C-alpha cells in the first residue's frame, strides 16, 4: 500500500486528478476538505459528483450534519479508517483537498488530550456559550496560549478550557509536557498553477455552481439549519446569503464577490503550502500527473 497527498489551491484540479489517478492505480481517496465533510452542502463545496463517488470509494465526504462541529480529531479518525480499509483491501490511498491544516496534522501529530469527566465537559461547554468570556478566561490564565488563537476559535478555546479544568495546568505548560507524535509519513505532490489560469478556473467553477442551483441549495440550508452553524459562514454561502438579503444587488455582483473571496482563499492556501510542507514535489498539472503515475506504477 502506498500513501500520497495531492495539494494545491482551490479550483486547481486536485479532485479530478485524484479520481483519474485512483481509477488507474487501484486507490481509494481521502478528502481533506472542511466543507465536503458536511451532508447536504453539495454544490457550494464542489464535491465530486454522485457518479464519481460511485466510481471511486471516498472517505471524508458526507459524514457530518451541518449543525454539528467537525474537528481535526474526527478527521484523524476518518484517516485511520481509510488506511485500515486500504490495507485490508490492498488499495493505495490518495489524500486530496484544500484544507492542508488537516494534512499538516497527519505529519506532525497532535498532543494527546487529557481525559475529561462529564462534569468537566459540561462545565467547559457551558462556558463556551459565552465565547468572548471563555476567551478572556484563557487570556487571564494563559496569555501565551490565548495569543496563538483567535477569539472565535471554538475548537481551540474548548480544548484550552478542558486541559485547564482536567489537569489544573495551563495549556501552554501541558503541551510542553505532552508533545505531538507523528501519525503518518506521506509523500506530498503540489499542483503549481499560474495565477491568471487559476482565476479563470475559479470564475468557471462559480458559474457552474450557479447553473447547478447554488442559490436554491443555500435557501434550503438556511431554512433547515439557520445561519448559526459554522459552515454557513463559508465562501459561496455567505455571499449568497448577502444576495438574498439584498446587500448584494445582482447576480453579476454575487459572482464577482465569490470569485474575489475564492481567489483570496487560494492565495492563503498557496502561502500555507509553501511554508508548511518543505519536502514536496511541485509541478504543473500535466507534469504532476506523469510523476504520480510513475510513483504508483
């Protein structure tokens, strides 16, 4: 069994490449996409089609309800399931997606969390209902930890609270005593794409989303889940909600807004990939395809 990862900015062709390579080289796919994990968010997440999902077994897609939180620990559980299945069925594993933080966690690992009893869990969750107050509490007990996270980072705020109340230790002190351990050793292949070409691909994808029913999908999601869940703040969703509110005045303006924000996301992804993955092979799409075929042959 071989494990590889394909990274690159959004709309660079990662998923299509992964499906093509997987079909040729006896592989399953693990999606590393923070939006595709959610059921019913289909169009705006640019998930593989139903036909593609039937063709190649995927992990990490449609596993979580929109109103539930999905975190990196859950992702690691999905990874372990995918790896065990591939070993059992003698398949290769292709990891692909734009949420490179999850991939980075595979390479660096996570510090083991302390066990929390029900009283501690309920106490921390109650504090988190006032997220500003919870963050300020962490600022008071551990300014160094609070400085590393944002005031809206529910996952890390909750983790900090649980560590403190379960162990009596500051999160910073706890992490020093419990360093992360590497989980996987994966070869990383990056799609290199020119900025003007990427902009055109982003624009084409936005147009395709609209034709597929983007606005209807967002109306359905808002009616069923309200705007409160975190996924409802994702690019493509927040702009469509602004359009429905009348803050964005036309379809053309909606398209432009999604394109601009998606391009900004792509730039952030490229920066992250550049700084966080030192030992990667970076090539244009066609060259990378040949390299992957050589690797998995």
